[in-house]
C-alpha cells in the first residue's frame, strides 16, 4: 500500500484531520480526512493522504479535498476521495477522480425469506448463483449486445434492459439518478470499448466485486428499516460491480487523449495521474459524455444481474421472485463525477463532484431521493468484507454541509492484494469463511485469498465515524451467509 505518509495531520475534532494547504506548493484548499484516533494510525501507514494533498492543487477546487474513513491508495485520487470543482471558475474534471471502473456501485435486494427457512439451502443457492451469474476475469455473459444496441443501452440507461424483460419497472425508481445519467454521448465511446462491453453486460467481474447473500442481523433505526423493507432475520442480496471492460477502456482512452492537455490550459500538476481538463473545455466535455455512457452501462449490468439473481432464487425456493419479495432497495454509484448544486460562500453554485470510492448520502427531503424514501434520507450501501458485515445507512444533513453529499463506500483495504495472498499462504480462506458461517465460491485461483477479511479495515469503525460525525445514520447491519467472487 506504499510507504507511510510523513506529512502533517492536524486534529480538527474527534472525526476529522486536516492537511493544511501550506503543506504543499499549489494547494488551493486544505485536505480533510474523516477518521477517529484508531483509524488515523492505519491511514498514516499508507501514502493515500499525500494524494489528498495532491488533489487540493486541482484548478477550481472548492471547500476541501476530502477523504472518507475507508481511504487507501488509488490511481491519482485516493480511493475514498471526494473533490468538488467549480466549472465557472476554471474547475476541472479528472478521470483519476472517478477511476477505471466507472460507476462501480452497489445494489441491495431485499426478500421476505427467513434465515431459518433458508439455512439448509444456502450452499445450493450460492452454487446456483455461481453458475447463473457469470463471474471472473474477462468472463462474458449469456446476454449479448451489438454496437447499435450498446449505444441505445448507454443512451437510455437501465430502462433499456428492463424493457427487454430484465427486471421490473419499479427497479429503475430505486436507483441513483433512476439508473441513467443525463447527456450521455455513446458516440464518444470507442469501438474497442464497445467490443469489450458487448459480452459483459450482466457479469460480475473479478477483484473486489461480489454477489453476497446476507441476513439482516441487527436494526439500528426501526422506522427507517421498515421503510426500506429490512427486517431482522430476513435474507437480502448485495451486488457489487461496475462497467467492466467498457468503463475501463473509456478511462484508458481518455487518459491517452489527455496527455499534454493540462499544459495546453496552463495547468501544473504534482502527479501526472491527476491528468485533467477544464469541465467546460472540449476535452472535458468529451470525457463527461463518455463517462456518463459507461455509467449507464454499469446500471444496466447490475440490472441484468438482478434478473439472474431472481432466477436463481426462484429455482432454489420454488416460488416466484414476486412471492419472495425480491424488490430492489437501492442502487448507488461510488465511482462517478456529476454536476450537482451546493451552497458555497453563501451562493448556490453548480459543481462537478468527483466521488472515487465514495457514495452519495443525500439527507431527507432532497429532491433526487425516491418518493418512498424522501422522509428518511437516501439509502447508503456500505459493504464490509466476506467474513464480518455490511451496513445500510441513510444520508444526514451534515453530508450537505461538509462532504458535498458524500459518504464512504465500503470498509476500505488495509492490505494490498499481493500482501493478502502472501498472508494466506498455508491457509484455506474458504474453510476459514465456512467456520464463520459463510459459504464462498470463487472463479479465480486467488480470489478468496486477496479478498480475505483481514485485507480490509473493520467496517464497524468506518461506519461509526460517519454516523457520529452526522454524515450518515446507521439503519441496519447485514451479515454474510454466502458469497460469489470472481
């Protein structure tokens, strides 16, 4: 995860640490990391805070260069990074602030199936999901789209695949942006990206992507949990995946075209991985159009996997998905850039919000929250690791005041993949997980080893920071029962 960070970290309060703008030449704002005293020691052991300082040098940045408590080293931006730039004041868009896996995100599906009823079927269910939902490096799915169909899919978003029979009309209502970013430009997506995406819509992928069967173990907010349909003892399904090879190629193509672009606009960067362009420039608009197209592909990807998941449940439990109560709770992105309006220095301004390994956390009453949830706030889905727990939270007013409506996206790695594999030598992670009551299947040879629970921070600590800081409120804790990995 890199050498330790040796720069300044000034304690602001129990949950925030400042990197002063004077630390590094060119910083326009302070860096601000959300963490408690325990987590900050882990964070210091990684070079990710240096990336927080680097992001603070981006033209047009406002507020702070932010990092959530799941912060760790990434490409350009740290993972867990949030930055807002003002397009009217030279603000830039940086692909490193979105990441290679555009709109990697999480979807949660609830059920009315009681754990006791399902206990003897979990292994059979996971085996069926493993065979039905394609997973692994480069794996294609049974759903194919030609280039013309892909462009229509990226233009229309999730409703395109729902109209083709891959889901229910209500599914789109429970997705961020209703499963479609406006102003996509599929014509900006290269033929290479289209080719990579033609066989991958409806596939899980590899790395930290997963499909997990969980049980609602504990409820922290009864009223909010009831609104979300989450009841103690019931099964739920969490799906974590993104735009697969198509999104990766969009990022790769853009980074090539951005070579020399910062210099063209007189931008000096401390790290070439922060390659960027003014939001209002032709280069910036080109990336935004392609990125939005890839984001729409990702929502379609998770939608088709929702359909395949419902099929598996129907096969194993012998009842329809409707009878099993398999409604989408929510679907939220955590690798994305969007234009959103915030109050800055007493005036309303449209800002470009980069969320890299960070997710929205809009509070109750926000107009972009589905009607069904507007009274409680936007659901925030925070996966942990395969052996412990995941959380559902809802956004709080503090998010709009302090983090541009943003929250953590997971537990956050504390061990690199290679280090996790080394630490697994002589052990069977599959058996260890089974000892914790989790039945796991993985396509890759090292999928379980590199994603073992010890590779991640404790999600309880991560979530508690943002709960106590008033960014998002805990609603429910979900414990894994079975998991499919790439």
